[in-house]
C-alpha cells in the first residue's frame, strides 16, 4: 500500500532580481553581462591581461589602476602573492574576460585597465646606460618580446617613435610578460635625431645589420651604448644606419642566417653584456 504525505510539495524560491544581479556581479552571468562588454577602455587607458603583466602592474606603485576583473582562482592567486591588493577585483567567469579580449587571448583569469606608464625624457637617461632603439618595428608580439628580454638584461630604456610603433597595451603587454613595469619606453618624434643626441653624450650607437662586416664579438661590451634594431625584412632605414657608429652582425654558422628580431635582440644583448669575470 502506497502512503502519501499530507505535506504540501516544497519548491525552491526563484531568485529575485536583486539576487540575480548580485550573482552576476560576482560571477559574470548573463544578468549583468553588458557591463563586461565595453567597446574598449575609456580614454587613454591601457589593457593588461595574463598573470605576469597584471601581477607586475599591481606590484608597481607607479602604475595607476582603474579596473581589475578576475576569476576566483585569479584573485586568490594575486592575494596569495601580494596580500591586500591595491584595487578591489570584480569577480567574473572566464567568459566575461573572453568577451572583452576575444576567445584566443590567454588571460589566465586576469584583466586590468590602467594608465600608461610615464616615460622619461631622453636627457634624463643615465650617462652609463645600455639602451635599445627600435626603428619602425610594428609587430606588437616582437616589441613585447624585446621588452621582456630588455628587462632580463637590465636595459635602462627603449627608445621608440610615436609613429610606426605599437602601443604599450594588449598583445604587446602580454608578450612583454611584465617587462613594461621595469623598462621605460622613451617616445621620440624622430629616431635619427635622438641617435644624434645620444652620440653627442658619448653613447656608442650599434646598429644590428645582417650584412655588416663587423661581428658582435668584435664590438664587445661598451657603455654607454644604444643597440639599434630594424624591422624584419626592411632592416634599418638608411638615415638610421648613417647615425650609427658601427654596424654589426650576429656570426651565424648554420645554413639559416636570419632570425626573428626579438630573438636577434636577445642574442645581441647577451653578446654585448658586461659579464663578471669567472
């Protein structure tokens, strides 16, 4: 014999509008999805995403922060490394960050909007510095990788032009892997004039050229110095070449005698670095 309960069936109450909104604010659900789909950061803000760029920016007191989106795991990892964060994160699902960056961006659950870092003037650079100068290198992946390498080798600054160079945001910042917080960008109107000014201050201007007669080994470490890199394919422009004290090449021994410009930058920095005697 089947028994039936006299108790009325129970139903879970449907979430109210306020509950849905709060849940959306925390996890990026459809209830507030529009707030995570702006056309882009407002004003002159830059976008940083991924662990290293966001972590390094949060650790840099000189970087002004505006908005941090993070997954629960991303926020927990930042807090474990940094303690109390300088900006309160908005907890979202990964899909909310995908909506901002696109599905191919490797954001690791972190998205930050911030002000660009102020760059020093050319005259403010140390008299014994090692610098890089970029001659119309436009690919943000390459420039970002160069920034990362420059940070690893203690480069004081990277000189670049206002035109024909990518902005220090998005893909470039991701490829730099936090290097933007350690190597300032000096933006000049005319690269040749900047090289002339550095030459007057005693900087040795070393242009990297695959057809040069001199090898990097023959040049050796020098300070102060500026290493000038040209775009892949085009190389250094003629006026840029004319402003260099020496043109040097990497002494390849294999069949392939050209490299991606960011790889060439890494080899050049190693070859021209001052290393302690063993």
